[in-house]
């Protein structure tokens, strides 16, 4: 079905959205061509979906946070009725075995559901970080539907009045019509696995390729015949206000700060001189759009009209405002307005997020405290003068200390950096073929003088100087052409500089120069000096790249030296921080020799650019790099080459 004409201003928010799709839908309903019974979902379930909170970093690879019984009691006490639990799909899904779930992460999911259920909180299991191949590869889509049926069958043992299953968060398919059949197949598979549970269908992010609007895309969603489905959209309009300062997504947002709501030319005028040239015209344009309560209500009413036309139930399971750079009083105004409008039109909701940039709660002194003003704007119950808080859950530190030598490993290759210059029999100071730059938006040139060896340490130096067409220089080492090994224990002892834009890493690549695989033994973002990322990358069956990992939050790793290690066997990868295991996987294990890289990147799509507080020169200090090996027939083919 092709509907309407849409005019889009690139990088802006000027849209003329036709209502042809909605009128056609109403006509189909009136003509009896389509009828979806909305009364198949009990009032109990709908009430549970009415007021919720997203728990965005509980079960996502690379964003892990620990919550406990205190958090559940706290949320229940202020009136939260359900949690939306984002789950990274690749924590459970392996496309080579779509009917087999990752047992370690499945256990974590079951524990979280049990924890929420104990406090009578509903929980929406929402799959996040789904590969775009879901809509570009029919074979992948079929496997993903099989996976969803398997997961739904597992979750069918839970109470359907408390547990809800959501298809795939924020699909970015080129058109909404293309998303409809893909989602219908998923919903059918989920229903086979969980006959009694209420399912949640997601609106596409795009109406057409160059028009990003979940409200517009929702109007093109065709409901399935299954009456036990709730339909979902996200609401962050106007984006220039709610997502200001964000470094992901629309590039212009990173330049926005202090942007007001409501907007008008007069309201944004005092802000314009503070906005750099890359964002100023867009903030000016936002002001000219005169965003106010009536405009927000108009959009939300459109979603309600769509739901009424199809006789289905609707939820908005994401809305919110980043708190870091938005005017605080305007943020509260928008939250109160949006929440009350959703309730006015009978739309359930879940605010983004429990803590973090958008948070209902904020961490301080080992406690996670509810922000009373935010809670009141959302209609939650907080007593004046009473602090509502939960203790922050700490990672389990009662873990055994692992010594590779006690596991049968012997030292195969190492560098203690005890000399006065780099040992060129072991290292090169660039990528293969003397390549001294990298992709990912990185801003450094790996200079031949980007390091020094002194005092028993190798120091990789990041400096603000132009070389090789890049605004920064830094240092790296790689054992390419000197040493590679299959399986073993790979360890580094190091400390790194903190600061926005710093991106130190210790990792492995295949000596064939093919990519993937890649094993990131550690990556750290300088503005998060207490969090280390641990990731495995591989080539999927019908794609180019996929990855799976986790993170560990510990002390400030920039304050002193720490050890980071990988144990690589034919069947498993295990990551260690300060000799304690922090993550393991048995999926997609590389089976070829790989060489070692240590580098200090500057800038990039992930860490963002350095800011005014980032100190240069900066140094990543390495005490040693050691590689151990078990002398067995299994790894003889991968013995070290010197």
C-alpha cells in the first residue's frame, strides 16, 4: 500500500505528513476488511503497562549495570508498574544455531524477571541492538524468527500477566511498508512459542528512506490479526530539545546545548551565540517551528487516532530528555506535558531511563537516589523531604585470582620494555603495510616518534599536533610479521590517560590481514575511566561483521597500573581484569593465529572528540606484554613464529 506525499527538509524537522494512510485504514475498518479486537487484552495487563521505566543498561553488552532488590522495592514504592528491559539480541542469539539460547545470559534474564516479579513489577523483554540484516537478509530474518520462537517458548513458563515480549527496538528499515511483513513473521513465531503472553510490536524509525519519524511510521504499520498485541512508538519530539548534546544519531545534535522548550525565534535568540557554526542554523530553524504544547499534542493525538481506527492498544515505551545540557525547568515542563498527554489519550508509557543521562535516578556516594522533581513530573509518588534511594549494586569481587602458570601455561613470548628503545624484532609501530591511520572516525596519526621506552615502560604518547593530515599524533605497536599465536593467554599490565576522546586498546587481529575476526582484550573510553569493554568480533554467515561482548565497571583504571588478560582456547574466550574472570563466551571462537596490538587512539565515532578538559600530551603506559601457551597438539599449528 502506497500512501501520501511527504516533504522532508534534510537535517531538519520540517515535514508535511500526508494522512492518506490513516484515511485508508479507517476506510478499511469501516468496510469490514480489517478488524482487530482490542478487548482481547485484559485490563490487568493494560494497567501494568500504563506507567513504566526503562532499565537500559541491565542486560546489554557493553552497557552492563547491576540492579538489585532495593531498586525493585524503590521503583515499586513510587508507583512504577512495569520495567522495560532492553536485552542485546546477541547476548542470546547465535545465527548458526538460532534454536539454541546462550545459557549464561539466559540465566541472567531469568534472574532479572524473577527479581521484578517478586515485587509485582511487570517486565517487557525488548530485543535491542538487532543487526540490520534483519531487514536486508531474508535468510537472517528467518533465523531470527526461529530464535524468537525459541526464546518465547522459554519465557512461556512465566506469568503472562507480568511478562511481555517486544519484537525489535527501533528498526531503521528504509520504509515502514518493508517492516510490516518482517514484523508479522516475528509476531507469528513469538505466538507459537508463547500462546498466552501479550506481544508488543514496534513502529519503524522511518516513514520513507529520508524521513525519520516514528509517529509517521506508526501510521503505516498494518496490525496483525492476533488480538493479543500492543503497538508501540517512541516519542522524542522535538529532537533538537530532547536529545541535545547527544553524540550518536543525528550529527548536528552534538552541537546543541541550552536549547529551550517551548521554542520560538525569541526563545532561541539568547542561545544562538553559544552554539557553534555547525549547529546554529538548525537551532534557529527549531525556534522558527514554534514548538509548544499544542504541537506536541497534535503528534500524540495522531497516534491515538491510528489506534482507534484499527481498534488496537498503544504504548509509548520510550520518551525522555537528556538532562546534561537541557535547561532543567524546560526538561521538567516537557516531561510533565508529554506524560499527561499520553495519559489523556489512554496510551501506556515507559520513561527513558532509570539512571544515566535521561535518568529518573542519579548516583551519588554509593546510592541511587530518585530525583524528586523528575518523579513528580512523571506522576510518581514521592514524599516531600524524604530521600528515596537504593544502594548501588557492586560487581562480585569474591572471585578467585587466576594465575596462568597454575593452569598449565608457560611463557611463550613477552616484552618487559626494559631497554631504551623499541625492540623491532618484536614490534612494528604501525598497522601492516606502514598504515598509520585508522577508520572509525579516529583523529590520530600514529607517528614514528609516538612512543618512548624509559624506566621499564613503553609510553604511547598522544599529542595535539598535525601530521599525516590528522590533527593529533599518537603511538601504537603491533607484532604483525614478528609474532602470532593461536590460542593461549595474552596479558598486558598498563595504565592509561583519562579524558574525553582518549581510546586505549589491547587487541588481536589475524596475521592474514583479513577482518573479522578480532578480539578486543580491552577497550576503555577516557571519559569512563572505571569501565573496560571486552568484545569478540566475527564474520556472520551472510554478512560482513558482527560482535558480542560485555563490560566490567571497577576502579578508576587510569589511577594506577592494572592487568588485563584473555584466555583463548579452541572452545572458549575468557576475559580477566586484575586476574579475575569478568566475561566468557563459547560462540564464534577464532581458529587462526593472531598478532598483538596496543594503541592509544584519539577521537572516533565511539568516544567522541577530545574536549577542552582533555589534557595533552597524554600517555598510555605499558609495563609488560606477555603471551603464554599450553604445549598441546591442539595448538601446535599455532605455535609462536619469530
